[in-house]
């Protein structure tokens, strides 16, 4: 891939999260030069799980990751929505036919395993650690980035994949994400000795007024991940995450008896304030683009944030491959293809909070597989590579 048929295209990516690493892997596969600049000095394990739906898994398969992904994931057979008080099933989405229907499974895994797997695709010199982007300047021909350590970098294109508090976004607009009114406790528990209801290969969502609780097995079934969401007026902490107390989770879900064995088994939990941004700022200029949470942070209630970042990465690569000699055109094509879909998923994620936190206690008379109803086809069948 060349710029004006003279020199190879060089892309700088700010942020080595799931979006940035997927983008680097996809660009390298397409023969496009890439360097990723990451502010942390080492990758850490935040001890949390992630669900990856077939719209994202299919794209990772195309990057040659099918076997490696299968080796660290649990293949989910269903998404089950239960009443928190009674435990009765309110809704059931079968994923038994997922591979036939969508060309890829629905996976449950740890974020650390996914991150490690993506990083392993890249030669060591592609990701530069300890590089916190502090400013971005753009001219007709190049884009430059300065880092907190006084160094800088120059590229033909710069992608801000630096998360919800994106510095690349901040270089264009001084806005702050808003607290959503929800905070979450996250726990990762040894599956050994837990009731089978927590270890079956499925995501279970316990719902009720002002709170919900999601759990699923990860790490090949050896661990169970949970995310307990509560409505909370304000998020006072400076940081977006802090240590939480297991007793607080037990208190918040005290009347949902079935959950007690799982919560009690957690030695530690972390507490996170969920933040959001309204869609407003354009994602692209002539030589920069935002991707992943930097472009479209969303509430985690459709389990699609990372999936949408993976879609962005593949769409950006397709756009730069197709229009590499005209970077502004490539970035416009990317934004046109991606923004309406990401905003639709953002909106759905916000609406799901209302569904999960409703006080409907009546189970469906005949809970039946919903996948057959086409209700999720638009989400799971989408091919982000086809611009
Ligand atoms: C409780 C919870 C559960 C979730 N569950 C799911 C799920 O099941 N499925 C799913 O698909 N999604 C889920 N998500 C959403 C998902 O975690 C995010 O959408 C995804 O991690 C975003 O990835 P990213 O790479 O865009 O951003 P990030 O993960 O935020 O990565 C950004 C990277 O940029 C780096 N960085 C930041 N600033 C700078 C700078 N100035 N210079 C250089 N580097 C910088 C950061 O250190 C980081 O490495 C969940 C989110 C939450 C909160």
C-alpha cells in the first residue's frame, strides 16, 4: 500500500487496547506499516471476562486467530435472562445454531487472554510502551504526535484507539464523559465447587428493579466471571475503578438468594463507574480517525463495546486498503460505514439497561429461542469488512 504511489503508507495507532491491537494485526496482514503507541509501561490483567459475539469473532477468524481463540474460550450455547427474585427464566436466546447461522461462535473468555492473543500476533517493535500521547498536529501531508516523555512520532494517518478518555479526541474537543448513573462490581471466581447453574457454558443475566447481574464461565471453564450492575446516584471517586467490597455486593443482591454462593466465593471485587458520551464529534479529519471506545463508548449491556472496536479495526483496514492513495477519502469511507451502526448499538445498550432494570417479574409463558426470530440478525450477521 503506497501514498500517491511513492512511499508505503505508515499508520500510527494511539492505544494498545483490544481495538488498537486488532487494528495493528489487520493492517500488518494487509501490508500496511503500523506502530502502536501505548501509555502504560506494561500490560496488566484487570481480572475480568468478555463476551465476543459472532460479528466480532468472525473477523478475528479472518485474521487467522480461530484456533488460538477457541483454545482460550468457552463456546456459549445460550443467553438466558432470569428474574432475580424467583430465578425463573424470562427469556432465552439459543446460540446452538450460531455457527451455522452467523459463521462463527459466541465466545466467553477473559480480557487478558484476548489481549495476550492479539499482542502475540505483533512483532515486539510494533507496540511501543510508555508512550502517552499528549498532543496531535496535522498538516496536509502528515500527522504528528507528541508524547509525555518528550519524544514524538510522524505518520501518514493517526488513529486514536485510546479509549473513552481519548487524548486524540481531546486534541480536537475538550469534552468529558458523563457518569451514566450505573456502577458495576466485577469478580472472577474459581469454578471449582460452584453450583452447576454458574458453570454451564452460557451467559446468565439476572434482572430486577434498579440492578442486574451477569455471569458466565471463562478460561476454558476454570473460572466464572460476574458483573453486578447497580443504579447509583453519583460516582465520587477520582479514578474510574477502585477496590470494592464483597459485602457490598452481597448487600446489594441480598434478596436474590441464588447468587449468594457465587458472590461469597469471590475473594475480591473491583468497582467501576460506567461513563458515556453522546455521539457528537466527527470521528475523522483528513488524517486522523477515532476508533473503539475513543469514538463510541457505550454501556456494556449488549456486551458489544469491544466487538464494535474490532469491527472498526477491520473497516479502517478495508478503507485504507481500498483508498490508500487518498487518505481523507479512506477515512470518510470508514466513518460513513461505521458511525450509524455504532450509534445504533450505543442506543440499544442504553435501552437494555431499562429492560434489565424493569420490575417485570412474570416469566414468559413459553420462553423460546429468540435467535430464530431474526431479532439479533442485524447485530450478529453484520460484516464490517464489506464497506
Ligand atoms: C463492565 C464492563 C463489561 C464489558 N463487557 C463487554 C463484553 O462482554 N463484550 C464486549 O465486546 N465489550 C464489553 N465491554 C466494553 C469493552 O471493555 C470496551 O468497549 C473495550 O475494551 C474498548 O476497547 P478499546 O481498545 O477501544 O479501549 P480501551 O480498552 O480503553 O484501550 C485504550 C488503550 O489506550 C491506552 N491509552 C489511553 N490513553 C492513552 C494515551 N494518551 N496515549 C497512549 N495510550 C493511551 C490505554 O492505556 C489502553 O491500553 C465491557 C465494558 C465494561 C465496563
